[in-house]
């Protein structure tokens, strides 16, 4: 029994984090939002070279979660959950190039179908190539969602569960980022002659975010070690709640500057809002947990 | 990274489970804060001790079995899953014992630990004073040097002393050097509750039982042999193990997991879809605490320290305990107000965010020591 990351896992997470820290990912996300995919595609290639697209088939869910936590922390745009979690699990092989997928009813539209080499539709009989329809904007400006022709309900299988878990990890990373940036901000911002971070009204809110994230994290890595539907849903609910608390608190302690699109915080606030209901709403996952508890 | 138990840990788990199944009383004991309940809880402690289950992580010389931290967590989980009684000796074995192990003399260890482990002597924590709660270091009760008799003379008043209504011994901090700065000049004392000059006034708690008491000290003599650590060093002695893994800060998940399981059982008996999400959320909090604790235990086993993470822990378990019991009461509907184990648990849970450092103090610690936020300017001091 050792619930600590191994040295190798830690080194992998650190190298990914330093790569992304120097990649100006906020700018990449802003360009992606405006339809300029070039910087994002270049970053995709670099991350694929680091092995991110083969983790689902070649490594364990722990490495998948480490990667998605980093993607969330740095707000990396693109259909990563689709191409690096769902599809390789469903297809049994690493995806060549960029692919995306619609998985109704929980992910009914294909994310970023305009950049994908292949667009799939998951249904009761497996994967088919999708016919892409209308494009929709998201609260997360870097997410573009495309209608696909109506299909049946896709199963809640291992591919679905890994996509849910990857989304949970992304929420965890995004929540950690908002907390870190908020702590930095309240240490600089002064009002009434002192840093606003010295007031308990601010401290206690940020402490609650720290607590929520600290207790969400083990559910992600616990689920990675034993990805049962219940464990995966537990991770998604707790990470969604914790990241959403981080985003609401982060916005509040930043005040008006946080409410601007120009300030980078907006990228994470909007991403978290989108991911909370992506790959199964909190209500769906809570119901799935309750069903499994009552049946047990 | 793995969550697998070793064969010897599994064997330990099986042994604990079998012993508990054979020995846990089938009916819950009366409250430990009644005369009859107190006696029965002491008897239960003696039974645990006879088979070395009362303090599994302690040395063999003191009734322990030198269990690892992981085994201790396993034992706690089994203990509460089996519905075993609350621990009347917990202030001693979880709060005081770590300090005696670290700062006590061999003579003190030999004299105090065996009877503490067996429940023969139950200890009360005499910590707060009427004017010193969260701001504990502002305490005013005094210890005056008595060279002639070789000891100290205590005067003053302590309050909210858990178990003091029936306890045999107490422990607390007293101001031994009135000229020293706030945290300096405090000394850690151990004293029999029936010492001359001690008056105990039980205080009825929210549920009507005398779970804590007020304690008055009127020229109470304590010999040097009952001072814990060096005179004047009491604050450091008390705080050095405040975040210790054997302390209350690492509260084992067992009790909460057992309550979460019972909550799910209750939902099966009385399903109410309107409360379903809250059942899930309460269960999730307990599950998160269970898995989180394996991380803490792994870190401590590798030589890491609890530090301010103890505050993160404390806020979480105290609030999750309330969430579990509130949800159960909502499921019970009109029966919720009737006497029941859930109601007892609820009333007890309400004290969690207050004792062992209020959750507001814990949030200050998290903000200042973990997030690195600036300290708030302190108000005027004595």
C-alpha cells in the first residue's frame, strides 16, 4: 500500500508541467478560440511526441490522469479527452493524427470537429464515422461543438469511464490553477492599507477551496487505480464541485478584473463551467453512484 | 502507486475482524457520560486490553502490538464497522499519550501509560479557560513554585474539560512564569482529579449529559514528578505533537465510513428520491476521507510530517460527520426527533467544528501556513 506517486510518475508530471509552462498556453487557447488553430496544433504535436496520445493504450490510468491534470492546469485547447482517452480505449489502438467523437447522450456533439482528421459517432453498435453538421460556440470560447446526425445511446463502457475520469482530472488541474492565481492576486492587491489576503473573509474562502481540492484529488487517483463506474463518477462529482468552488471563489476575490475577458482567469472560469456538465452532468453521476450503492 | 494491502496486513485485518465479531456487545452501551455507561465503557476497555486491541500501535510493554500506521487505520475501520463502543479513554490514548511518549520520562511512561491503555485510569483534557478558548495561550491559571515540597501549586479555573466529570487524572497548561511573554512561561501538568483543592462541576451538554465539566484549582499541589517536559516549555511540548499522526488530527476514517454505510442502509429501508443527492454527497465526503487518509498514511510512512494538513483534515471530518447525520435525520422524517443512535450521533457531531481548535482557527492555519497568505494583525493582548 503506497498511495504516493512513484518517482517516474512524478518526473513525467513535472516534465509535462514545465513544457506547458513555457508554451504560453493562455495565448494558444485564445488563438484557438478565434479559429487560429496553428499554435494549438503545434502544441498538440509536441504533446503527442511526449506520448500523451498513447497513454490510454500503453500506460495506466494514473498516467492518463497526470496528463489531463496538466492539460487542465494549463487550459490546453483541443479534443484531448476524445482523442487521448475515449477513442484509443474504444478502438483499442492509439489514434493517428487528430480525431474526435460524439458520445450521446452525455457528449452529444463532437468537440473541435473542424480540426479533426476523423470524426466518430459512438452508438449502441460501436463507432461509426459521423456526418458533421452545425457548429456551436461554448461558454469555454476554446470549445467548438459540432452537431452530428442523430444516433442511438452509446454504452457507459470503459472508454466512457476513462473520458469521465480524464475530465475529472482536467477539472482538478483547472481548479488548482485558479486557486494558485487567486492566492497570488490576493497577496498583491491592497485595500484599506493592507493585502486583501490578510482578511479572514478572503482567507476562509480560499481555505475552503484548498480543502475541496485536497479531498477531490485522492478520488481521481483512487479511481485511476480501480476505475469502477462508481469510483469514476465519484471523482467527476467531487472534482466538478471543487473546481467550480475554485472558479466562483477565484472570480469573487479578484473582483471586477476577474470578470473581464482580457484577464487570463476568464479562460479557466469558463472552461470549468463547460467541464462541470461535460461527460455526464453532476446529477447523472450522483444518480449512478446512488444506484450502485443501493444495489451493493 | 497502489492501494493493495500486504498479506500480513490482510491477516491483521482478518484477526481484528474475527475478534470484534466475537466480542463487540450486541446492544450499544449506555452513554459514557452516565455513571452506569462509564463503568461499562471501562469494562469494555479492559476487555480490549486483555487481547491487546486497545492501543494497537503502542509498544508491547504498554499493552500494544506495535502495529504500523496502516494497520492502525485498518483496525479503526474494522472497529467502527463492527459497531464497537466509543472510546472512553480517547483523550488519554490519542491526545496525551503521544506527548508522554515524546516528552515524558521513562518513569512517567511506566507509571501512566499501562493504566491509560487499559482504561483503568481515564484522563480528562483541562485545556480551555473562561477567557482563553481559541486564544489558548492567553490562559491565566497559575502555577506557583514550592521549593520546600518540591513541586508547584496550581490555582485558577479550566472549562469544557471533556470526561472531567468522571475522569481519574487530568492534564493541562498553567502559567508558571507570570513575567514571561504569552506563549512562554507555560508548564504542562498532570494531576489526579481527586487531588486536594480540585473541585469539579459537571456541565450538561446539548443532549443533557455531563460530557464536560468546569474544574476549579485552589492551591493544588503537584510534585515535580508530574510535570511533563521542562517547566516553562509547556506550549512547545503541547504543540510539538499537535499535528502528530497519533494525535486527533489524524482521525481515522473508520467511524465515518461506518456511519456512511449505515446511511446507505437507511436509504434502502426508507428510500426518498428527494434526499438521494444528499445521501450521495455525504457518502462521497466519507469516501474521499477514506482514500485521502491512505495518502496521508503513505506520506507519514515515508517520513513526511502532518504539519498544517492536520487542519485540512479536521475541517473535513468535522463537517462530513454533520452531513452524514443531518442527512440521516432528514430520511427519518417525523421520526428524526425521537431518541435514536442517529440523533445521539448528530448531537455529538455538532461539537466537531468547535472542539480541537474551531474550524475558523483551522481555516486561518490553512490560509496562512499552506496558502502562505499574510497573517491578520492581532488585536490588543493582555
